[in-house]
C-alpha cells in the first residue's frame, strides 16, 4: 500500500488459507482482493474510505479443509501471529481487522498491536459489543457443534455470558475428509444469491425467530464467518415476519470498530495487555 | 442545515440551558456553535466530516444553576423529549448526540429515535461501551455526591455494574444557591488551559491513579460533562507516571458511536424499544 | 388532613391525571377518594389505620390517554416531582405512597423525601422486595410491550434482575388515539367483577401458570397498575389449579412497606441518596 | 395467650437457653417476658400493638455457653423445631418471630409455618431485606470468626451475596470454657447503658465507618444478637461523624416484617416450601 | 478398624437409621457392611484400596420413615454431629465420607473435621465439584418436591447456582405415613436390577435427556441418594440415544474426593471454617 | 512404557523446551525424568503409584527464553497439540497431565483426549477447582504482568471469576533478551532450598498474607509454574504467622485430579467438547 490520503489504512487478515485444489475448500488464489473477500458486496460501502490490503492468512497446517474445532483453531492462531507481527512492524497500517468468526489469535493480536499503536478488531467480539449497544441480549446463529462450543468460550472470555441468550445451530458443517456427501452450505448460498429458495436461509430465519421469541434475544448475530452471507437474508426474513431487530455480521462490525478506534486514537489498555516490562502495575489484579 | 454532501447529519443537544445572566452558570448565548460546544477543540477533528447543529436544550425549570441531583435530572429529561421528537420529525438528522454526562432522557430518546430511523447516542453509555472494548473494568472520575449516585444508577441501568471498578469524586460542585464561596471548577479549568497548576487536575490524576492501582480499573472515563475538559490533562498525567491506559470522555465517544450506528444503518432493537403496537413480541420478556 | 391520632399519615399520589372527558381514560373527577382509588376494596382494610389523602397526580402533558411508553413516563415523572416536594414541605405526611405500576419519579422522590424525613414507597419496587421474602423468583403479569420493556428497566435498576423469572404479557393495551376498536381491559374488569367469565382473567391465570411451571417463578406480581385488579382473580385461579403461591399487587405492598418504614423510622440511606452537600462521602463509590 | 382483640399474635422464640447458673451465660429465668427479651426498651414501641409470648428456646445440648460455631448452631436448630411445630399446631399465633442473629432453623420454620398458615420471620434475613430497601449494599457488624463465617453462609443462602459489602468483626467472643479472662461484651454493654465510654461501642463505630468509607456499605446491620444492643450507639456515633445512614438491628426488623406478612396474609410460596405431596410442581426447578 | 497398611482410612456415615421393622424403610440391620451400603457393587472397585467402616447414622427422631423435607433433614443433621465428632476424636480415620444426597451436617462436619485434620466429603457437593470439571452446567435428577427445594438450597450454599441447569423430578416419594399405596421406587430398582423394564429408569432417562436438550445441562448428577442406583441405567440409556455425557452419582464422587484430599493433605481453609479462637482473621469478611 | 500393573499410566507434558545452551533458560536435557521434572521432591509421593513418562514439550519457536506473554503462549500451545494427539493415539496412557501454570492448549487437549478416552488435567484449572473445595475464594501468587493478565483470562475462561480474590505479583520475570541484569528467580529458589533467606519467599508470604487479610482469599494458589517451588515455603510462612490456610500448587493438583478422573472413568462431556459430527446436540447452546 502506497502512502495514502485516506485516514484508514487497514490490513484484513484471513484466518487461514488452503492452497492448491482442495475438494473441501474453495480456493480464491490469484483473484483480486475484492473477489477474495467473502461477501464483499455487503461491506464495500464501508471500505470505500479505507485503504486496505487483504492477507490470505496462514496455511492451515492440519490439512486441506476449513478450521472448525478447537485443535484446528489453535493451530491457525499460532500461524496468524507472525503475520500480525509483521504487519505491525511494517508501519503501513493503523488497524488490523481479523477475519473469521472464531477470531483465532485475537487476544494475542491485541497484545502485539498495542506495542505498535495499531488497533485490532475481530469478528466475534465486534458483533458482541455492537449488539449490546442495541438490545439486552443477543443470540448467535452458527453451525457445527464443535464450533458452537468453541464460540461459547469466546463469549465467556469477552465477558458477555450474561448478554448472550443462546447459540443456535442451523445444522451444516464445513466439508471434511470422511464425511463426503453432506449437504453443502456453499450451495445454499449460491441458491440464495440466485434468488432461489434456500434451506439454510429458511432454517436460519426459523432459528433466529426462535431465539427472539423463546430465548430472550433482542439482536441477532452470526458465529462462523461461513454464515455471514446469511445476514441480509435473515434480516429480510425477520422483517417479513414482523421482527424489527438488528441482524449483525462480523466483517462490517469489525471494520466499523476499527474506524472508531483509529478515530479516537485507541488500541487497548496497557494494564490489560501490558508490555513485557511495564512501567506500572496495579497493586493486585482483580476479576 | 441545508441538504448536505456529508454522510453524517447530527444534532447535538445540550442537557439544559440557563438563559439570562446567572451567577451560577456560564451563559454561551449568542455565540457560534463552536464556542457554545464545551471543549470544542478536543473534538473538532471528529466533527470535521459531520454536518452538525447544536441545540441548547431545555430551559432548566428549577432555577438558574446546573443540574446535579436526581430531581433536577428528571426535570430536564422531560424538557428534552420535545426537542428530540421535533428533531426526529424534521427529517434533517441521521443521528442525535445527547450531550451531558448524566444523559437525561437517553432511553426515551432511543425509543423515539427508533420510530424515525434516527440513531441516538449519549455520553455516559458511550464511554462505558468503548471502555469495555479496551480493558476489563473502567472507573469514573466525577464530582458531587448526588451526581455520583445518579451516575451509578446509569451504570446499573446499562448493565455495566460488573465492569465498573469505582466512581471517584474529585471534590467540587456546580455552583448552587446557598453555597457561595465554594471552590469553582471552571477556575481550575481556566488555570489548566493557561498551563498553570490546577488543583482539580492534580486531584483527578491522583484519583485516576488510585482507581488503576487499587480499584481494578484499566480504563479511565468521566462522569459529569463538567469534567470532560480534564481528559487530556489526566491522560498526560497518567502517562507521565507510567500508566499507559486509555482515558475517555463523553463527547468524542458519543460522536464516534453515532457514526458507527449511521454507517451500519442501526438504531436499536425493536424488541428492546418497541413501537406502541409492535407486530411481534417474545413469548416472555427475560432479564 | 387535620392533626390525627393515627400514626400513619400518608399521601397517595396518582401517576397522572387526564382532566375532562377523555374517550381514552376514565375520569374519576369529583368523586370521594375511596372511589378515585382504583380497587379500593382490595386495600381498604390496610388503610383502616391510616390517615390518607389522595393526590390526583400531574396532568398528562402529552395528551388524553394513559401513560404507556418511556416518553410518556418521563413526562409524568417530571410532573410528579413538584407534588412530592410540596407534600414533603407541608409536614403533613410521614409517608408518600406513589401509585402506578411504572412508579414514575420514584428514585427522585426517595431523594426528596429523605431531606424531609418522609418515607416513600412505590408499586413496582415494593412488589419485588416482598416477592423476594416469599420465594426464589417472581414473574410479572403485564400488558403492552413498551410497558414491559420499561418495567424491565425498573427491575434492573432495583437490582432484581436475577430474581425475576419473566415478564408475561396478557395482550391488551391502554386505549390510545389511532387504535380505536381494540379490546378494552376495563370491560374485562367489569365482567370479572360481575362474576362473569373474563378473557383477561383467563389469560392472566394461564400466563401466571406458565410462569410457575416453565419460567421458574415462585411468586406472581403485576406490572402496570391497570392489571392490579386481577390479583384476587389470579390468586383464586391458581389455587383452583393447585398452585399455592402468593400473588401480589402494588398498592397493598407499597402501603405496608410505608408502614414498616414509618414504624422503624426509616427513609433511605444518605449515602445512596445524598444531600447536595453531604457531610461525609465514601472514599469511592462501588457497584 | 387468651383470645385477643389485637390483630398481631406473635410468639417470639429464643435460639437456645442455658438453664441453671452458668458462668458463661446470663440466666433470665423467672423474670417477666419484658426482662427476658434482650434490649426490650429498643422494641417495646413496636410490640405495643402485639399480643406476644416469649419462648425460651431449646436447652443447649452441648454445654452451658452461648451458641457460636456451626456445630452448636445445628444442634440448637434441631431443638427449636418441635417448639415451632407446637406453636403452629396450637393455633394461638399468626406469626412466629425467631430471635437470634444466626437464625437457627429459619428455613425449616418457614416450611412448617406455611403448612399452618403461620408467618415466620427471623433476625438475619429481616435485616438483609430491609437494608436493601434503603441502599445499595449493607455491611454486618459482628463478632467471633466462626460466627462471621456461619453468618456469611446465611447471606449466601438468602441470595444477598451481591448486596453485602462486608462483615466486620469487633473482636469479642461469647464466654466459653477454656478461654477464661477474655474481655466480656456484656460489661461493655453495661458501661454503654450507664453512659460511660465503651471500647465495644468505639470499635463498632470505627468498623461501621470503615464499612461505609471503604467497603461500599450504605446501610449498617448487625450479625449476632449479642451485638444488637449496639444499634442506637452506632447510629448516634455515625451521625456525630456525619454519616447519615440507617443502622438496623434484628428484633425490630423481624417484628415489622412479621406484621407486614400478617397484614398481607402471606407466609411463603408453596413452590419454594412445598408440602410433602404438593398438588402441583414446576416442570423443572431452576436456580 | 485395626491399624492398616492402607493409606485411606475412611468412615462412611449414613444420614440416618430407622431401627426395627418399619413399613416405610428397609432395614439392613445385622448385615455385613457391604450389604448395608446401598449399591455397593457400583463403588466396590473404588473402596478396594480403602480401609472403611460404615456407621449407620443417627436414629431418625421424627418417626420411622426416610428423611425428605427440611424439618427432617435438620433433625438428623443434629443427630449426626456427635458421630462425626467421635469419629474425629477416635483418631482412626483420615477421612469421613458423609452418605446421603442431602448431606445433612456437611458444613458442620467440615468445621469439626478441620480441628482434627480429618478430611470430610459429602454426596451433593462432591457431584457438583466434579461435574464442573467436565462441562459447563449440570442438572440434577431427583424426586420429591420438598427434597428438590432443599437440594436447591445446597446448590446455592455451595455457590454453584450459575452452574446448575435444572433440577428435574422423576415423580416418586419416599414412603411416609398417610400416603400408602403410592408407587414405590425400590420396586423400580428391583425391576431394573433384574433386567426388566422400569418406569423409573425410563422417566429418569427422559428427564435427563430433556435437561441436556432443553436446559443446558452437559453433565447429569443425582439428588437424593435414593436415586443413585439409577446412575448406570441412565448412563446407558443416554448413550443409546447418542448423548455422550458423564452421569455422576454421589458415593463414588465423595469417595474419590476424599482420597484426593487425603493425598494432598487437605481438609478445608482455617479462614472459612475457623477455630473458636483463630490466630488470625481477615480485616473483613467478603462475599 | 511397558504394560504396567499400575492403574495410572500418565504422560506429563512440559509446556515448551529450549534446546541447547540458552542463557535465559535452564536446560535439563539428558537428565533422568525425575531430574527434569521441576520440584520433583514435592510430588514424588503422589507419583509413587503412577507409571509416568515425561515429554519435554514443543521447542519454543520464538526464541530461547521462557514463555511469558500471550503471543508466546499461543505459539507453544500449537506446538503441544501434536504431542497430545500422538500420546492419545499411542494408547499408552490413561491420562495426560499438562505441566505449566499457563496451561497452553488445555482446552484443545480436552477436546482431543475425549475422542480417545484419555483424561487430561492441567495446572491452573486443577488448582482452581481444588481451591473451591476448600474455601470461598482463592488468590494467585504470580509474577510478570503479561503473565498475570494471561492468567486472568484462564480464570475467566474456567468461570472462576467470582471465586478469585486477586492475582498478586511478586515482582520477578523470566529472563529475556534485552533485560539482562534483572534479579533472577532461580537464584531465590536456590537460596531457599539451601535454607537461606530468600527475598522471593519473603515477598510471596507477604503478598499471600495481604491476599488473605485484605482481598478475601481463603486459599492460596500459584500462577506460573516458575513459582510452584514456593508452595512449601509459603505454607510454612503463613502458618508461622497464624494463617491456617491451604496453599496449593499446580503439579500435585493436576496429578490428583487425573487420578480421580481415571478412577471414575471420566474425561469430559461430549456436549462440551463434541466430536466433529456428534450424534446429538442440544436444541440450543446456553451460557
């Protein structure tokens, strides 16, 4: 990125990449960044005043399928750290936006970013913070049980346990060896984008409505970035049923919080994410 | 405000006004909006891309001094409501920024604003939300015991009780009949702006440091807007002592959250702030 | 009220009045206080040892219909404050009982009352406190979604969030311009008092039972004072179904807590509701 | 007690008695009930409209000293149960007031009392409930570490953990074999009642002030009934220092809540304290 | 018990005994300890490395039926205390395992045990602690409403309220005078052990599944020791339905935690369960 | 490990290793496992009935110093995963004990272990669980601010936030390039083991005492495994000052909980740590 007149200079980092021709994961290699960024059309107006690069993220070390369980998330988290560190050291960015609903290496990136004055935001925590601006509790539309439970750990870690009404699972999986022939969420997405009926959309609307009606949710969010494309469809579906509630997704929330942090000159607290040898420390750390 | 090329069209509304020559309150009547907005220099870069008007707020019905206790806050809250309603009805604004640390009529304005698709933000809640992006707990630097306790009610209402480490009082009051001769905070501000030593700055830094060292705060915020001017001085004072923590104030936080809401097309949830006859309701309301 | 031999000298204050002939609100103008106090028969034994006056409350400034949403509650709250202040200044009362489920201006009245040594109680908080003497959690039978959500804010403010199982809505509204022809709760009340079947009673019993069976409620309370008349009917209906649980309503609870405060010589804490210039303050305010 | 014109017919039950001449415990055998009720002068105005009997409680089975630790509390709790049951069966009382700060057998007595329609109140829970009417948090002035910890269990059991700021210990003990020569709290009481300086009063005021200033207490209560006599002295001492906060003690609070329950016709919820074979039960019990 | 080479020397204490021929309770008098210990086969492998005695517990003072409500639990709790004290004084045991789901006198026994360096564990708390090692929330399968509510008090007391998803009742009772002819849980047990269909097993599996599917439980535990025999049947039933979750019962959990405490040389904290005259105390007790 | 008569077959895994001659980290290469396991003497009695291997853990990829901040912890966590997976696949172990106070990859290892029926325990969570068996709250003695804050995240993740009184920092660091000449904790350890005065011991006792006296701790634990050696010294120091409280450290707690899990046949819940395609899932995931 050359020096820019724009005030926002962001690096968007994918959670992982699967190089080559995987039968389990859609490669976007060689495409322009706008094609490589999922659901670009949903956020292009938000990126209009941003100079942005897109990093493809670390190569998944465990195989050629998408990250889904804790083991896989930990492995790509470690892979992301050198990318974040290099981006901070480059001096080219004032914010890093971590892509991916499970936000691997987010806390670590906040720690690194603060040392360089670079703001960092991520998809899960951004949705949670913004949801709490808008209503009492949020629910999460997600898929894959292992991801649901990993995501719950994120909610707990960010101290939103009492603001989350539920995580509801729409019943798909990322393709993975040994489970060939499962229904494929990307096909549902393609159908929906073509204006056709989609089982995934229908289920997501139904689960979102159940979250609002039964669980106490007042705002809808999404878990895995693999379901962020559902946002406009669920928003529309809920409105048609009379539910006038915000439906959030992770990319837009993380981009906007990154702008907010840049505008206010903020990274994170140096007590919360201290230097290796901070100048001051509290008498004791409390919970 | 004429039709504008800018995407942000904000009305900033003061909590109250004291017309005429009060000995207890500084009149800014007749001045341009930039002079009427307290500490304008601290936020002018944030308003650069905003078309904004400034409403002076309702005339305080109880007397010619600043609002400080619950009784007074309730009275000016009611006075603010017609202003908010008229602004929404005018169609001129896409967001309303309520000025004043005690944010009178904030919840009511969220209710009204949603009916018109107008985002509303306010000073106390905005600081709290942003503080929780940055660290585990925040403290509030404030003055006047009655205001401290009123402000605590806001923290509870916004469900940040477990994220607030403390409210610390620096020991001044708004001038009020019957208490002539008290030390006057505006004189402290004038001293500080002239580069002189200020007892208020010194106390605020000391209390902020105590909040960080003893109470578990990791971010500093301010309560009454009468102390928002302290923000750069406390930030500087803490850094000099080795505390690398964010120090927030209400105007900047509320302006930036208003932008975020406008960019994301958000007001609040229609379940949380329902119409008088909403199309849907949850089976039950939970806490 | 002349000087009395009775130890209780109470002023009961209505939340608002609608003068003249409103098609949306039943006027009780010109009637004796016993006729103006809703459901007097339910509490007359509790008032037998009380010298009491009834204040009709402030004229609703927004129109000629009952208060229901946040905007309207804030406006009548401000209207109530001078009444409370005058009552305290008069020296005629040792307690003020605020009528109305939404208890507008309750916290403000506690603040004022303490300065004069006058106890203040109100309908929502009184039910909550007494319910927690009796069982683990309570539910609230209420109507009108905007009122439900406003009422939830009261529960949060009074720190009973973890003691409230649910707010359940029986599906009526206060009459309001633009919504002519809706079923009218007062007709249900009339039917019930005549010993006829009432849809409102039936729904209230059903929702109360659902709260007990499904939500974890162990005590039943009511929200808007417009449903306090249901108390004996819901108590009876639940007993007939085998549920031996207390069913509370606001007037009786507030009257009895006012007596308790008077007997014990209590208003509220001077730390919680301080004077404008209190003699002492805590080192810091905690949540 | 003969049939009475008074609406309140209360049995006050001591936690235990030590018959004979104990060197560790003051016998009140053979005295009229007004002499046997500790600090009668502090509550006689509250008992003026009550027909009351005083039961001396069970004989302490462990020895001739006052109850202080968990083991001793459990033993006298069991001893109290037949007394409560007999009182309920007698039909003579509409309420039972359990005396003693540690309220042995309170939950059991609520269970028994409900079966007979007899209200039951006790000293610890009554103070906690009333304190929460008055301020955000209360502290407990108490003595004896084993009692402090037992009392904490009561606070947890009654779900007031987040409303209790601290338990502060003034450093005395009930006399007990093996610890002869310790300073004796009853001597402090005698000094105070004679108008002399008392170390216990001084310490209690100092600890109460620390609770208010440092711990976040806004209301003061007492733990063991052995310190209830301090109530007027601590109230006075705090006022002299400028702390305008309520100071509660257990007898008066329990008597007034018993009246409230009787007036409202309440015992406890039949879900919370069910019959052995209740007619209904919730689908599941929640916390 | 003679001096032993085994490192574990445990006394298992029954909650109560019913001597003679009761029609409401199965006497095991005169049998060897292995026959007197319910469901011995389920725990014999855990007792293989333990030298253990079995105390029959106190004679129930209220009658010849099993303990079920609060009144009865309090009475047997007091009866258990001398047994615990004598066992500690004997020096023969390094741990006491209190049998019985309602764990009467557990906190009292911890207090006594610490004075003698004897570890104490019990059935309810042990299940709760171990369940929280394994999943986010547990549910409790139990019977008898009065026991459910008593058990809830234990959960609150042990501070597991936010880790318990529900208590679910399978609809039986301990036999009790006045209720002859009720279905008898021991007959269900006999059927299940003979390999026949059992209504109790079926209901327990159904309620456990509902807890997992609807309430948020991730681990299953049992309440009254009268249902501990269900553990292997519910474990098997859930696995057959595809639920791979731990199912705990009280004896095994308490035995293993007793071993853990003995191995680590632990009883309980001397602050939490202090001596009558401890050498140190905290400045204040917090919740 | 050959087939063993012992029931416990454990693999202990170090958090990381620094091969070669680092000036920042003590190499134990080539020594027998008993010399490579820190503070072996403190746990050898607990390992007496265990067949155990010691894995040196992953090579630290970031440099030749000990892990201390979030970035470093994430990197070694990823490195540990293949070791855990291989150990599970080997079929040689019935439990894995993760060494290291920061327990990198613990949740991931629980996920992996369940698939193989292998129990996993770790140092931080084990101390927390056992501490809550013993007292109301625990404090953590730790060093290095970045580690304190990372450790706080563990406490939150394990849902012990309301059971942790404080984390107290004794003021040392792991050696790290760029900070030569800092006081070295291992020298303190050597002094203490030789029976000499040690500043680290003195500070740890002082901070532990402050945690007990001021913060509300009733049990002491340790954070980084680099301070586990302090356990006997702090225990002794506290006892000398009159504080009779348990002092825990991570190795012993994790070993004993591993035994408990093995004896009870437990890993973790399959809802909490599901397979990639579990047979069942809850209707919704709750917090």
